[in-house]
C-alpha cells in the first residue's frame, strides 16, 4: 500500500482522493499523536488555516470536526499563507497546526499539512504514526471534554507584525508589483509590503475559490513581467498558492530565481554578520553558477537532496542561517520555522532599498549556467536510473563536460519519471547532452 503522506503532507483530488471522511480521520489521528489529549491539565489547542480554493471550506470543516472529536480546541485563522499558520502555532502557544492547501497545484487538488508545537514540520516518523492511527478505536471525549472551535480575529495582524519585525530596514522609495496567485497571500502580501514602506501594485489578488494559480503566480510569470514593465516598477514578486515561496522579476522584466535570491540574501547576511560560518544550504538542483559565484566570493555551500524538508534538516543539524531551493523556497530559521515567501520577498526588497542598487545588479552576483531538464516517463524509475547503460552514458557526458558543467539524473519522488538535468557552458551543449541521456533512459525502460 502506498504511503499516505507525500513530500509535503497529504495531497490529492479534493472530494475524490482527498475526501472529508479521510481528512476527518487524519485530523483525529494527528490530534492523538501531536497533541496527546489528556497528558496535561490544559486542553490541547490547534491552529487551522487554509488557502482560498473552494474545497478548502469543506475540508476545513472536516479537519475541525476531527480535531474537536479528539478533544482539541480549534483556533481558525481563515485564509492565510502556510508560513503564517506555522508562525501562529508558536505565537499562540498551540500544540499543533494544520494548513489546508495544495500549494502550486491546480485548483481541483487540495491537501493538508501539519505542524508540531512551535510551528515545525513533521518528521517521517510522526507522519507514519499518524497514518498508523487512522482506524484507531481510541475512546472519544464527550460532554464538556469535546473540543471547541473559535475564530482568531487578529491572525493577520499578528503575522504581518511578525514580518515587519523581521525587516532589517524600510522599503521606502521602492515600487513593487506583487502577483498573489489568487491564493493565500492575496491580503497579507500587499499589506505587509505597504506597511514596510513600498508602493505596491497588487495583481491576481481577487480569489473566488476557483482561480487560484490559474495562469498566475510563481509558476506563470508572464503577467508579472509585463506588469513590471508597464508600471515602471523597480521589481516584481510572485507567490505560489500558499505563499511558502516566491520568485522575483527585475525592472527589465527578467526573472530572478531562487538561486539568485539566495545569492543576494547570502551576501546581505554576510555584510550584516548574520551568515553563520559564511555558509548556506542548497539542493542538488541549484545551478552550478551559484556554486562558482559563491566559491569566488568566499561563501561555502552545503548540498542536500531535493526538497525543502531536507534543507531544513541540514539547517537544524548545522545551525546555519540560510537555505533554500531554486524554485523559490527559502528558509531563514532565525525568523521562521518553514519557508516563507513573504519573508523572503521583504528581505530581498530590503537589500535593494538599503544598497540603492537595482535588483538586476544584485542578482548579477551569480551568472546562471545554461540548464536543461528533461523528464522521461518510464515503467520502473528505480531500475532505469540504476541500469548500467544509463550509468555509462552519464559518465560519458560528465567526462566530456569536465569542470565546465554537470549532470544530475534522478527518479521523480511522485511519478514514474526519470529527471535528466544537464548544465553546460552553452544552451546548445546542455540541450544536446540532455537529449542524448534522455534517449538512453527511454531505451533502458
């Protein structure tokens, strides 16, 4: 049987794969595992938030029912970014948190992710314990012991205040366009940036329950690029559906990805004495150009597997102050327990405002190496990735590239795909090598 939890919570087609019945059971089991009702004198408390997709209303009701049925009081915070929910778990001294969102996925999907006390993501062991307890016959509380459900009126105020407290300097004089993806950040992102001093033009900030991520946000940047040019803005910020990440656009409409954002933040933090050991954490997908640039500037990189959870594990193990992914998941553990797209954006804009340099100049600290990614559908991803023919082809390309490029071949974590990534000095060389390797992978399948 397939594991219920994926790389970031439980996701699926809402009301088909992810039904209210399943969500109720998962929430009740999570309450028993994370809140341990009855272990102390205080009644356990959970924070519950969601993004604006229509199915979130239905699934929030199921989550609240499951938690209350397990004897947990629920504090509903409404539509709020995932990192806002994580922050409020700690700020409100709750035992756990639940975010109902499928992030950048299409509107029909939805998901639930959990946070432990303090607002931290769950370990694999805790997820497995929750899954094992789905059909538990645990005794249910009755009468006054049943959990209650409340609304938190100042949830947005608390989260925005937290963001402003993490802003090193004012954003006065900056003009920014923010694409809210018709998602969870539609209200908080424009407000936080305005209160920090920026002139803000908000777009895709009218969620109706069905338009989340629809040709907008961090996975569809054309609208934002055009708006930045049209408005004569200094930069643009794009969030995904639950706003745990962001990408940027400079004044010329050029995309500034997560690697470039981390380069800018790393140098800002080093200047401020905040970059622990002059090091930060990236995944194997980060561009070779980032490695080269940081090495030349005396900054060291630690590399993990793909996934922000692995970045976070390395940050916890090493005590480093910055990590993230090329996709725009950036982690600043000194200020947040999880990736926070609004925090990332506000720190990036603060660097622009503080230096007086345009974003394009700051992002030029690194030169991106041409990178090509080809996804090859196969019957058995693990067998193909381990085949001698594929291994020999990888060695051949790596030998040809030498120090001027690199190859990464890995099975997808969620689909029967093998991902072939090649970086080379030119786009043509990268594409040619990637196509050659993809052909070998397809034949091996």
